[in-house]
């Protein structure tokens, strides 16, 4: 009789635990296809790729770089007469069982301005299973491609249960728009439950952002994801999992931070904002009355005009309608416009001389 009563009590506790808002004892982890922004936001999607190396992998790596770029951004054109050139210098090393591909690359324009310098590094050192030659080439290709295009990463994300249990299957199937809509249609939950609902809204907004093909819509979703996660952590500061990266086996990163802080950190948000701004400039209508605006300035750069020629054109322009807030200046810089040119733009529209440029490094 006592055993039966204990069983009933235990069963009752189990039901209460399952119904509580939170992540639960047995946490639910689902896959998410996340997206990292390009490190350079070219105003036109037209590049040339040149390999200068002393390995036998140039042709294989070129093909793989082109494949990764086209898979990530089908609109990117690759041709020898492009306004932007990626030049890759490679070396290959074999030490006992360790094989590595290393090198450097630069992104330049027609005026020989260096827009970006980076490193290529791929090795099987420290791997539990030695990487194949094809895997090394693939890793090296992604090192180059991520500078120019947004790249995909399949990762794990923790989702809350309790009152949100009915929506878990949608997340498991990757039906993120339906998952987000389901949470948005729910009433505000009581007590701690609202913290988990806000966190779930952040997850849904983040997934919606990565799925969006429109740069402006993506930025809007990612901003909302950050806001929702901050709201969750403020509603329940004691929930440690609001403040940690999560991986089913171990922490994905050594430093803690809100989940979007890992993927949507201030630097990434600045890059996404630059993508959105440059996309809107290049797809917008030309300025009225032949005025020199941000798009016209980028057109001069694309045409291969030198910095001095562009500065001269700015000074000679009868009308200028430059947008030069902090986000706009960051976007111009990410597109390859030099700071002396940006200073000339500021002077043209009567803004004070820029003393320094602040890159976001904290919330």
C-alpha cells in the first residue's frame, strides 16, 4: 500500500515537472542552419579568382572555392574581367602524419586597393580521425569563401518545453516559420514561463533571419532575436542556460554569453547591417538631379577610379546627398571605401572631420 502511494506521489511530481516551463531535466536540442555574414560586403557580386601556389592543388582548390561561393550565393559571378580580384597564395606541408595547407589571400579592386587580407589554414593536426585530402581542400576553400559570401553552419540549439511542448515537433522538423508563428500566437505566460517564451521567440526570430533571402528582412529578424534573448535573461537572471552557448556534448565556445551573442555578436550585427545598407543603395534608384550619393560613390570605386580621383570628383560635385551616420560609414568601409574618401564625403556635406571609427565590441 505504501509502495502504491509512493508511486502515485512520484507520478504526480513527474507530471508537475513535465508541465513546468523551462528546459527540463532531459533537454531538447534541435538542429539549426545558422549563417555567418561575409567579412567584406562587395557592392557588386562579380569577382575574379587567381591562384599563385607551389602545390598541386590549385585546380582542385579553385574548383572548390567557386563551388562554395556559388552554393552560398548563386548571384555571385566569377569571371576574369571582374572589378574585384581574390588572389590566393598557397603552401602545403607534410610532417609525419600531419598534413596542412596554409597560405594568404588578398581581395583587391581595379585601382589596386587592398580591400582585405586574410589567411588560409587547414590541417588534420589534433583530429581524432585524420582528415582526408578532400576535407583539407574543403576547409581551405571555406576559409577563402567566408570573406566574400555568407556561409552556413549546421549547429545545435536548445529549445524550451513545458507550455511550449506542442511546438517542439515543428522545431525538430526545421519548420521555423510555423514555430515562430505558434509562439507569437500564444498569450504571455505567467511568472518564469514568460522568460522561456521570450527565449523561444528569440530562437524563432534568429531562424527566420537566416532563412530570409532579403537582407533588410534578415537584419530585422536578427535584431528582434537579440532583443528577445535580452528580455529572457532579464526576466529570469537565474537561468544559466540563457547565458551559455549550448552543444549536446559540450559547450560550443569557451566564453559564456547569451546564445545570440555567439552568432549575432556586435561585430556580426554591424556586418549584417552593412549587407542591408549596401544592398539597398545598389538596388535603389539613382539620386535626383545627378547628385553624388553613396551609390554613385560606390560606382566610382567599382569603375576603378583611384582614391585621389574620387576625392576630386567629390569636391567638384554640384550636389551631394551622402548618408554618413555610423552604420553608413561602417558599410562604406566594409565595401572597400577608404577612410580618406569617407572624410572627403563628410567635408562635402558639412560634417566635422571624423576623429576615429568605433567598432562595436560590447552590447
